[in-house]
């Protein structure tokens, strides 16, 4: 199975959002990665439901919505209506994580769980059979353009071993600092989905850059 590329629209040009959507539509990328930040769970505010609704109208590709927000259960239904295909919540923001996962699935979306760089991957052991996606943050969440944290590779390997041991079909997604230089190492460690923001949208030729990431 080839790696899935998910350009992160946090790094896109919002004055040219329709053009950016059209570019990703033409590319080999399979997913649109949409980061929602509330200024509470992370120290930044990004975009919300109206932007996701607009992007949903501009693509038939998978809308991978990553909620970096507190109390995500309050908004799950609204994000489903806005067009999310995958809804990812943070382990650290969900004291009743299993309930959140079931809510997402009951709404007809695929369920993802994200973990911050300091959160042990072993804490996910008991929910691996319940989720469709595990997102390992390879930077501290909140801002684009950060450098990849090297020990993430060890975390990917540990998570992949856990997934295989559990017989889970969950995909491993890596978010933060993904470049054409490190993509091969990340995939070799066990990643299934690469989220790339600045690497794609700051490129002189984003479609070619996505193709290069795809070769990883």
C-alpha cells in the first residue's frame, strides 16, 4: 500500500483558497488535512466550520479534520455536517476518549486520535481496535513550519508494533515537519499518512512536491 499524502491547509494561501483546493485536486494527494485550533488547547487559532464547509464544496477527496480543541464532543456533529470524512481528536483533550470515538463513528465518520510529542504511545494500547487513524504529532502542535522532532521515528516504530500485535487496521499519520528529505525515513519507520503543510504550499511546484512525497 502506498503512502497517503495529506497537504495541510493551515499553510495554504487563504486569499487563494479556491485555487489551492484546485491544485490539490489535480495532484496525487488523496486527503485534505484541515487543522482546527481553538486558542485554548493549543496557543493559536486557525479556522473552523465555515472554511471546512467551503473546502468540502471544492473537492471530492477525503477531508481529514484534525481538532486541536478542548471539548471536541460538543462540535463533532457540526463537523460532520460541515463535511468531515475523518475526525481526529486529541488524547490529551478527551478524559472520556472511548465515548468520543464512539460518537464520531455513530455520526458516520472515521475516528482518529492524535497524541502530542510528550504523550507515551503506550497509552493508546487499549483503543487501537476502536480507531481508524492514529496521528503522531512530530512537532508541538499549534503552529506550522516547525522542525520534525527526531525521536518521533522511534515512536512510530513502537506504535506500529502495537498495531500489528493488536491486529488493528488503524493507519499511522505523521503531522509536523514532514519534508521531501525525511519522508522516506518516516515511511520506513511505519507511517501510512504524511501530513505536509509548508513543504507543499511553500514549494515553487506544489504538485511536483506532492509527487515526490508520494514516492516515499
